[in-house]
C-alpha cells in the first residue's frame, strides 16, 4: 500500500528499536477493535525485530461524562512531543449528542497537529467482497485499487459560521496554502508510486470558492508532466466510483467530500470493517484510525470487524518504516479473508477476538 514517507526513525544505538505508540481506544466498538488488534501488531513487531510500547489514553465519551475533560492540554502536549504515532479506535457516543469530545479529540488532533493529509486507500482484497457486478468487465473481475487524499485541516470542518435566528450558516474555508499542499501531496505520492493519473473533485460549478481548487490543481500539476490530471465534479465522481472504479488511481478532494467518498469507497470493497486511514504530515508523528466510527449498535457484542484496525496498524508500521511488518499484517488479513475467518459484516461467524487471534498467529508464523 506504500505510504508517503517514513516519518521517524527510532532513537539510534544498539538493541531493539522501540516505538512509542499512544492508543486512544475511544467509544463503542473502538476499544474492542483496538484491544483485539494490539496483539496482532505486537506479533508483527516481535517477528520483525522491533518493539511497540503502547500507552493507553482514556479520552472518550466515558471520560468526558465522568470528568468534563475532552483532550486536556497536557495530553495534547504529550502527544505532540513524546510519541511516534497515535493509534485511535473510534469516537462518538449517543450520550454526547453534540459530539463535543470527538470534535476536540479527533478533529482537534488533526487540526492542532496539522495532519493535513487524510490518506484513505480503497483496495479490493478479495474479489467476492465487492457488491459490484463483475459481469461485462474485462477479465470478469473488478480490480479496485485507488487512494483518496482527503484535505484534513480546512473546508467545512473548521466549524465556522453562525446561527442567526432561523438561519444556520456554515462557512467553508479553502486557502492557497491548504489546497496547494494536499494537491501536491497527491501528485508526489502518485509520482513516487508509478501512478499515471490524479483525479481532483470539487463542486466549482455551484460553489465559487471551489474555483481555487481548479486554479491550483492546474498550476501545481503543471510541475508533474508525467501525470495525467483530470477534474470531476463531485457528484459525477461519486457515480464514476460505482460505475468505473477500476480507472481511478489517486483522488484528491476537500475535507467533506473526502469524508463522504471514503465511506462510499469502503462500500465498494467490503465495507467499513475493512477500511483503514492515516492522518499525516510528512516528517511528523501521524494519527492512525479506521475509517469507521464507533458503531454503537454493535458495541460489546464481539462482532465488530477488527480488520480495518489491523490494516490501519499496517499503515502505521509503514509510516514508521517497518515495511516488512506492514506487509505481513496485510497478508494476514488477506489470508483470514481467504480462509473464511470473517466477522458477521462479511457474512461470517467469527468474533472480533477470535478473528484477530487467528491473524496474530498467522503473523507470528509469517
Ligand atoms: P459507523 O462507521 O460507526 O457505523 C456505520 C455502520 O457500519 C455500523 O452500523 C455497522 O453496520 C458498520 N460498521 C462500521 N464499522 C464496523 C466494523 N468495524 N465492523 C462491522 N461493522 C462495522 O458510522 P455511524 O453509525 O454513522 O457513526 C456512529 C458514531 O461514530 C457517531 O458518533 C459518529 O460521529 C462516529 N464516527 C467516528 C469516527 C471516528 O472516530 N473516526 C468515524 C465515523 C463516525
Ligand atoms: C471520519 C469521521 C469523522 C469525520 C467524524 C467522526 C467527525 O466521519 O473520520 O471519517 O467526519 O472526519
Ligand atoms: Mn467519515
């Protein structure tokens, strides 16, 4: 899957390489998928000769309801200065209908750590997982393998606006700095990974502010003559994603559209139980989380799919420079899928813990 850069190297010197990983299991199924996945990541570390020192942080709806704290400044400073990566389950709880804690913790970390790239791969790991019909497609199979570069620090997500009587106003913010750097990140990644086309999606036919995306996409892509660039309005791209996902390689878009497209992308390749993501700023520690949320209906039932969290762990290993571990984690997920070790969302009967334990064993023997 190959990420952007190796973010950090651990302290030099002899002995086992050690990485400091803060975990924020969060709410709902978050703690279950994190608890099930950590032994799988540990198995990969043991197998490939490094150590993951996990530190569990309590920030969640429970913690907020008990203490009034979302993400205290001292925790933020600790995360900013002292860790190599953050591994997050999910945040969101019906007891916090305003979602204040998730805004402060999840969006707060993305914004305050300036993790401007939300890297969301969409890959079909087993042919049977897609709901798309293979009939009529060349070779009879659907080959889906693209990456969404979602801008992660601006757009609709700044929460700017006002409520004026009956009028609720939400403002989108797109800056030259913010749009340029996500477009450049997508093009750089495409170039580094032998991709030949980057697709930019906006709604500039209805939203004048999106003309900035058109302008900057033209300007920045001129520096990458080997890469074909194309523009789609977001509505048309949503349709194309379903009709012709095979032709997509790299998609770059704003924060809100990237959020929506990443759930659609997940649905094309087996659902949210399989979709990983990484929040990145090259050269800094990243925040790694599945695309899915806390799925409160499924919480506490040992039925959540841990594969999205494990694939997210693979992205984390890759960003840490542990490429063999990343590849082994991905192979273990593929092997579990092929062997029918599947949770109910994929039509199977495996529990969260059993599926993860199977993959831990597989990694250890890899
Ligand atoms: P969701 O992703 O939590 O769940 C939607 C549906 O997808 C679930 O009902 C379930 O059927 C399926 N699903 C998701 N993950 C699964 C898994 N690992 N295994 C099996 N099935 C899975 O989205 P939602 O219901 O819209 O949101 C629930 C809460 O999560 C909300 O509070 C929302 O704000 C929050 N949320 C958080 C994050 C995050 O922390 N990164 C992401 C999305 C949503
Ligand atoms: C995601 C989630 C978040 C987002 C929510 C929980 C604020 O949907 O990571 O995809 O919209 O970014
Ligand atoms: Mn989302």
